[in-house]
C-alpha cells in the first residue's frame, strides 16, 4: 500500500473539482507555524527528507483506486486520471536543523494546484511532527550541558511511525543514540541500551543477574534500582571485587527515586571502592526541566536516557502548523480570517548575523533582495529531488549544532523569553496583504 490515501477526503474531492473546472494553473502553498507555543523560543526544522521522499514516490495503486470507486464520490474519468498521477512540482525549503520562528515557511510547494492541494495532509503530518520533536529535543540537549542523551521513547510514542521518526528528529537535534533498533537500521543512528528490571527479577539474586550479564557483555551498563538503588550499587562493588581485572562495567543506570540525591551517594560509594571510572546514567521520566534541576543540584550525572516526555512533546504536543495557498495563476492569494491572516506570494527568508550571532530575519517576497543569508533553497524540481538538496542525517545534525550555537543566548534558555527574536515582515509582503484585504475584505 502506498501513501497516496494518507490524505483527508476533502483533498481528493477538491482535486476532482479542480480537474472538472479545468483549474490546473500553478499554485504556491506555504507550510509554516502561525505562532510558537509558549514553551518554545524557537523551532528546529525537521522532516524534509521524508517529505521529499513522499512527493517523489507518490502513486495510486490499483487497490487504492478501487477503494475510492466504492465511495461513489468519484467519477471514472477522475479515477483514470489518478492511475497516472505524479507530483511534478517544485519545492523550496529551509535546511533541516535550521532554527525558525512563527510565520516563516518551513517549505514552499509550487505546482499545479491539484497536485499541491493533494499533498497537504501528508506534508503537514511529516514536517509538523519531526519539527515538534526536534524542537523539544534540542532543549534536552542544551539542558544536559554536553552530556550524552539517548532516546528511550519508542514504547510510549504514539505509534510505530512516530517512534521511528522521533528517533530521527532527536538524533538530528543532538541526541547521541537511540534504543530503537529499527530506527538505527533505517536512519543509521547509533543504538544503545542497558537492561530491564525484569532481567534482574528473573534471577535469584541481583548479584547473580549482574554477574551473568557482565559475563556476556563485559563493557555494559547495569540497572541498579530494581529493589534498592544504593544496595544495587553495593552489589556492583561486590561484583568488581569478585572479578578484579576482569571487571569492565562501564556505567550503572539509576531509573527511579530522587535521582540527584541517589546519584551523589552512588558516586561517593563507587569512588570509595576505586570505581571512579564507572559512569552514572540517569533515566526515568526525564525531560529538559528535570535534567536542568538534577544538574542544578550538582548531581554527578554522566548521561541521560530520555523517553516519553519528548517523543509525545508533553508540554507542547502540537504546533499551530498550517499549509496555505498564497498564490494561484500568477495572482497573490491569502486568508483574511482573524488570527489566521497569511502573507501572499512566493517567499524568501533572509537571516542576518553579527559576530556569528543571529540578529534579525526578514521574510520577503522571493524576488526581493535584503541583507543576510537566504534560507529557502530549491530542493525539488519537476517532482525530482535535486542533487545534494537534502543533507545526510549526520550532516543535518552537524548543521543543527552549528546553527543553535549562533542563536542569541536568551533564546536557548528553558524559560519563555520576554525578548522575542526580531523576525520582520518586508514592506512588499505587507503591501500584498493589504491589497488582498482591499480586494476581498468587503465581499469582493
């Protein structure tokens, strides 16, 4: 089964209506976020690679066409048209890993209106989710202050697809690995893991469990909180005494209780036993806020496993994303709805820097020139991805790191800023918006 039917019904009914009316001129659609959640000072663009793969491979198979026939809403001519449907348009986008703000296009689709309309649902789903997860993930990475963070979110993510793509978005955002083996295979992300409480419980003693696991995986991480965290630390110390030079356990994992306090006492006990090389890995309901508090308490944490709160974007579970028509047939188009007004026409986004730090953005019409670096680049032409249009995930990850380092310091704080980043709208865009208001605002 293809992704062709991953769309809302009205996209298909409009597609048939456009075709019947002979409306097939070029349209321009912007995919953007109207307003930032209160808990985000900026967003990280993500999901472009999957979006382009969807557009490039969009096909209706025979079973999908027959299903549409059973709905009795589509005529034979339209269903025949779908058999040969291909996306033939162009796409402009900001690079994955780029910080963006409200009203700035993550991507722009330029295509015959029927094609551009059909792809709305899947594009929004793909780009919205990965952008949302990456935007929370970078906060976790910042909160960890250079310590490695591993994605533990697969089991509570909202479905398998979400688990896979959240792992991708989080690696892009700066996580070091994922526990999700399928994501590791599909996206080339390093995989990492420890052990479960059930393994310890299945043995007659905690020490036996640790001994058996370390025999099979010498340089491993042992989970010490199944019964009592500090007693678990003592069992690790006993195992080290037993194994001597054969002891190669790399870390212990603390997964419950007052992690800051327990980490401090665990560190003291391990150090007294001469195990200062054994690292402390913390997990259990963590996010950027809890990690920030743990490190503010000077807990000796060496790394973190972070899952549910990030993969489901718990504090901001959706972005106010939109995919809106801004041009058709060479004429500016736009919405005038209160709170949902759009800026017309194809666009370019210019970013200005001073001393390597971002100081201002200007959203403008594509034909305009302004000081700064243009961020929207053509990534697809005629339905085909352009060479080197999207970076490898590792390169996108590097780009994300370098771009975050150029953000003003106040935007990287966990608390909402009272000093918004200067993201300006060009006078030409504002004039176009006023022209649309004059044309249609009084029932025109």
